[in-house]
C-alpha cells in the first residue's frame, strides 16, 4: 500500500502544478486583457503630472500619447518629456524618448521588476547654489511608502545621447558630460552589477575637453546611499588646462563611499598621467595602497607620488610620500610629508628635499605645510665653488577653490639672510605678488663667468636673452641692506618690481652709494630684447665708483650724473652699438687722471722750437685738478658725442668736443686748454709765456691704452698769430705816438708864425 502511494505521489504533484500554472496563465491573460481595455493615455499622463507636482512640486510635461506593449513584457513608451525645477518653471531635465518594460510574473506577487529602462536624448542641469543647497536634493529624499508592498527593482538601465551639466555657483565652475552612453546592470536596493560610461567632459575651471571611459563592477544600497565600486578603470584623454594632449588612467581595487556619513575607503588605487604642452612633456604616478576616511577618523598606508617634466634640455623630477595619516574625512592630517626634487639643464642642476607636517581641509579645499624644513643644492660651473647649498625653512598653504596660495620662506646664502613672502593670486595663468628682503647680498659671486655651456657670439660676447620674462605676471618689493653687483657697492637698496606681458620694470629704484644717492628706473622688454635706463646719481664719489665698476678711475671728484638711455640687441656688444639717449655730468673739486696739463705745458718750449707734436701715454700718477667740470652727451648708435665740455681750475680753463665709441671701446677727443693764471718761479715764467694761448690736447685710443697728444703745430700757428697780432698792435701804437708828436710840433710852429705876423700888424 505504501508503495502504491509513493508511485501516485509524483503524478498528483505534477497535476497540481500543471493546474496552478494553467490557472496563473489564465489569470495573467485576464489581467492583461483588462489592462489593455482600460489603458487611458491621457488619464495616465494627467495622473503622473499630478503625482509629481504633489510629491515634488515639479512640473512634468509629456508630449504625445503613451503607448503600451503587452508581450513578452508589459512595456510603456513615451515621447519628449520635460521636468521643471522645484517650485519653478525653469527646466531641470528633458528627454527625447523613454521605454520601460516590466516583468509580468513578479507583478502577481506585487513586485515591480523593471526589465529594462531605455532613455534617449536626456539633458539635465545639476546646480549647487552659493548657499550650499542643490537643485536636486528633493529628488534624493526617501518617500514614505510603508503602506506599499510593491518592491522597486530595475534589471538594467541604458542611456544614449545624454548630456548632464554640473554648475557650482560658489566656485564659478561648470562641467558638462555630453554625448554620454551609460549602461548598467540591476538598480535596486542591495543591487550589484556592471556599469560602463562613455562620453566627453568639458569644463571651465580648469579648462577641460576630454573623452571619458569608465568601467566597473558595483554594489549599492539606494536607501543608505552606500556605493561600492570594484575593479574600476577610468580614462580621460584630451585637453586640460595648459595640456593639449593629456591622458589620465586610473584603476582601483575598490572605492567605497557612504554619502550620509561622508565616509570613503580606497584600496589599491593607482593613477598615471601623461601630458604634453606646447614646449614640454610631463608624466606622473600616484599610488594609494589603502586609505579610510570617516567623519571621526582618517588612516592609511604610505601614499606615494612621482613624476617628471621635460622641456628642451631641462628636466625636472620629483618624488613625494605621505606618512602618518590622521584626522577626519574633512580634516586630513599627516605627520610627515616628504618631497624630493631635481632639476637639470646641461651642467647646471638644482636638487633638494623638504619635509613638513601636512594639513588638508577638504571642506575648504585648503592644503597646508606648516613647518617646512629642508635643503636645496645648486650646482653650476660658474659658481665660485661650483655649488651652493641653501637651507630652507618656513610655511605655505594653497586654496584650490580660490586658486590662491601664500608662502613665507627663509634661507641663508653664504653670509646673506634672505626672507621671502609670496602670494599666488591665481594659478592659471600664474599671477604672483612678493616681498623679498636680505641683510646683504653679493650678486657677483653667482654671476655666470666663463661658463662653457653659455651661448656666445661676436667674439665671445655673452648672449642676452629676455624671453624668459614671457608668461610671467608678478609684482613686489625688493629690499637689500648691502648689495654688490658688477663690482659696484650700494646700501639701503629698495625697488618696486613688476613683470607683465614680457616687460620687467624696476621703478622706483633707490639706493645709497659712494657718499651719494641713486634714484631712477630700469625696464627690460622681451619683445625686442630691449633695455632702457633712467638714473640720477647725486653727490657721488667718482673715483671709488669707477674703480669698482670698470677697475679704473680716470676721474675724481663728487657730483651728479644723469642717464636716460635705451638699447636693443641679442648680446652685450650689439647693445653697446645700439645704445641711444642722453647723459650729463657735473663734478666739483676733482681731477682728470692720466696727465698733468700744467706740467706738460711747461715742457712745450723744446717742442715749440722743433715744431713737433708732443705725445705721451696716460700715466696714472699724473692728474689735472679742476674745481668744476660739466659735460653733456648725445648718444646715437653707441657713439656718445660731446661739444660742451667745460673744466675750470685756478691756472687753466678747458673746453672741448669729441666722441666716445662705446661699441669699439675707443675715444677720440680734443680738449682746448687755456692758461689763465701763473705761479711764481721759473715754472711760472714758462707758463706765463703761454698765457692767452689755447693749447689743443687730443685724447684718443682704446680705453685701456689711452694717449694724450699736444698738437704743437697748431699751437705754433696760434702762438705766431698771437705774436704777429701783438707786434701789429705795438706798431700801431708806435705810429700813433709818432703821428701825435709830429702833429704837436707842427701846431707849435704854426702858432709861433702866427704870433710873429700879429706883431708886425700891430707895429710892435
């Protein structure tokens, strides 16, 4: 009997299952028939619009009729649809068409399982307002559906030709995801699946136009806003900021975020960057083995980054690491940040290391290094010891939202203590403001001298290239207690410096030097490789200034020098040859070194007899004193011409004219010396013989081998003319005396004869 029951059992179960299945099919047919007969497109559209307005205070508009399909799944298709922002007529989202298909069997158990959602031509605008609120917050709020037993479940989502715009009004940023194609697996509470997103991203801060490709496995909880991405790969490829060709590849083992708790967990994240600008190539790599950030804590393994930038012969490399991560998800701190860097350009190099604790405020996008300590090593064949080691200390911070930064740094250069305050006013394009102060600085120790790698032309003249000024925008103040540059010493140096559009201006430029003061301006222009200088030196000691500047002191005395000159050229020689402008000087109580004119004039007696010019090489032991010396120069094409030289002394008066060829470093000048006073003794007698005679003195030759020539032939001619004139004048006087004497004698004789005649007439 038991065996019979066993045999009958399966048959009975089969019959029951078949009966139930048949009943369900019949029931489904009835349901679909009723749905088909009762489907009212207009009523459903009105009901949907009413529900959206009631629940979200948004206006839903569906153009055209809804269409229904019944097999193999129930499906609804609609045409162009728009949705407004909350309590506004402003457009929030629009789409060209949508198709939603619903699985039939789950409906019987009151489960709404959407087989697939297809959206085409979606356009949405997401905005974060200045007050921190967004225009989509209400869409994320959880609805009270406790009375409903229908479970929402989407088997797949597909979006084509989608454009989503993100606007951050506070940061003034806008990003657009366009031509996007998105495909996902299941979307439901505690759903998992795969997603892929392909599109293009454009933006304004920073400037961005790049292709996007994202692939990942996912798992999320819609109610808790808990999202886990696994085996993620992301690629950006296009233009960004100053990069015309940029590729960013990112892979991660997992990225886990919990939105309400502002928590994030990263594992095995690696990012590589390759980019190219107009004149450089850059690569970078970042690795995050593990990092966990929550509102109450932050922890992670050592984070590392490295990269290099190549531009011509210049290469820059860096390596950075971050240890001891602490803090919270919004306020990240690290006990030790280490940066190693190296820059090489031929035989020159700069390398160093800096360390500091690190603070990162994600709410304000502020990055800070509060206690910098480090060292920089500069190698250059032109330096005295071919290298320079600089300790560095200070602090710095950057605000990425505002695109600003500030730094306060200090260093010691040999015996010089230098402090820098730097404000970065904008990142792109870079615009800065600074204040630099130093107690002393000897620039000559660090000028390139005999560098085998320096460019040169025109017989070894070093090239001057101002093109490095292009692309720099900065302004600030320089203050140096004691400065040496090109041999010249100055104290209390102060200047306002500005660089913009390839032009550098130092104005005003003030200093104390050689018992006097300097004031004026200096301008460098990269456009034509041009230099202009306006300077006034007042009460300056000429001898020490010239000794330091040109290693010679042909002039002594104190006085005023004025320059207003400009030039262009690719090297020092061409700049000398192209120099133009005006210059003047007014000196007192000084001397012209190299010749003693009074002494030289006394030696002229023998030369006069032979009618020979007298030439002598400048002798640094000799000098001609003056109480006052003035001259002005007109400079054109590197030649300074003068025609108004005046020099005065108790014995002499000197005037002259000539020119100085700065490009060839030569001089050709004729000074005319007149004796206006004498001294006692034999020397005074010889000098007196030249009183009233103008003695021409020619100064000519290269600067380092000047020669003085007394042009005796001209002097003899002048002396002869003077003697002839003197003799003529004496003869004229003698004739006058003779004529006067003869006239008086004739008058006396005539008078006597007249008296005799009168006596005869009177009878006496």
